[in-house]
């Protein structure tokens, strides 16, 4: 654990300073980066290929299959056009066709190895295809080409987790936060590593940083829901009922209608407090039963629904 503690003290430095200091100049998002480079082929074939590519570009938003057909036809005419290969890879990504995406981006990275966006997409396709060992090299190449791409750091951390290299994952997730402290999934991923190793103080520090750096706006609601759910886990490990309730209340607020199970968690936590908070427990448990335990969706939460009914009976409360 000595190595973990040392890594924690170093790795957490960036989440204890101001968000501006961590962010610096924000890097482009490699997942939406556009590549606009000239083709390497010329003459009539290049002109014909350009027309097909233009058609493919127009079709991307309405008919991805047709766009792929145009790009593939253009590829036969200009097989060394790495920008075309990249566009074709993005089209295959929309279809979640990982094998052809891997094939075309392997060629694109061979032709233009210094394009970070190509390396990122290639690694991402391998990751989605569960080729984790193979995905590591493209993400590392992505960072060699551009060390400021937080997405490459994050997915390299995910690859490290799949390869049972938690120390690497910790370092990469920390680096991702340093590069872009506005992405909630980076904090949750880093906190998860600490939670697995029962480093609750370190996990809490990361998660509290997330609550400071992520504004409570619509795009962050799901991320903040996850952060407060993890803070609930930290409080539960410490048997801190007050902190559990506070975290569950925030998770319920940010989770909204999409996470009715948090009403159950909050109600059960109130019910198991010492002494039980019967009124609050009953209110949240009844809300959960009303929202989640009726209709077709009830089967997904059958165990929680039954437990909520049992808790209401123990609390001498009517079951709706």
C-alpha cells in the first residue's frame, strides 16, 4: 500500500487546486475533432473520389449506410487518402461496426502515425471490440502526438483497468482530470480505483473536488448523480448515517426521474437510522413504490420493491 499512498498524494494534487489552474488551455475533444487535409492522390481518379467523398459527407447525417458505400467507392480510387479512411472509420463507428472500423483506422494510422485523432479512434475501436492489449499502443501513440488530449488519458486508464494494472489506471485518470477537470466521468473513474482498494479518504477527496468543479447544469446531472452515489458508498464504509443521507439526497436531486431507486436508498437509510426517522423514511419509500413498482418496469426492481413494503410495515406505515 505504500506505493498506492505515494501515488495518491501525488495524483490528487491537481484536484485540490483551482479548476482554472488544472485546466490551463483546454485541449480539443478528440472524439469530435474534424480532420481536413488534402488527399495524397491527384488526377481524374482523385477528382472522382472527391465527388464521392462529398456525397458521403452529405449523407452522413441522414443515411450512414449510403455514406459508407460512397466512402468505400472513393477508397478504391484513392487508397492512400488517410483523411478519407478516418471519415470512413467514423461512419463505421456510428454503426458500431468495430471490425471494419479497426481495419480502416489501422491503415490510417499507418499512413499518418502523427495524427492524434486517428490514434484515438483506432484505440477506441479496439477498446470497444474488447481487444484491450492491442488498444494500449494507439492510446499511447495518441499522447505522444498530442500530450494534451484528456480523452486519450482517460481511455488509456480504462484499458489499464481491463489489464489489471490499477496503478497505471490511477495515474492516467488523474492526468485526464488535470487536462480537463470538467468531465465528471474522469472523477468517478479515479474514485472507483480508490474505492476498490478501500482508500476512502482519497476517494472522498476526488469526489468532493468533482462537486466543486462540475456546475450543477443539465449536462452534468448524470455525472453528479454518480459522484454522490459514490460519496454514499464512502459514507457507508464509515458507517456515517448523516453523510449517507446527505449524499443520497443529492443523488436523488441530480438523478431525477431517471433514477427512482435513489428514493428507495434514501428511504431505507432513514429507516435504518438510530433512531429511525419514520416520517422521512415513509415519504421516500412510498414515493419509490409509486414511481418504480408499478407496470412493466417493476420487475427490474422487484427486490427493492419488496424490501420497501417490508420496511413500511416495520415502521407501522400503510403500504400504498
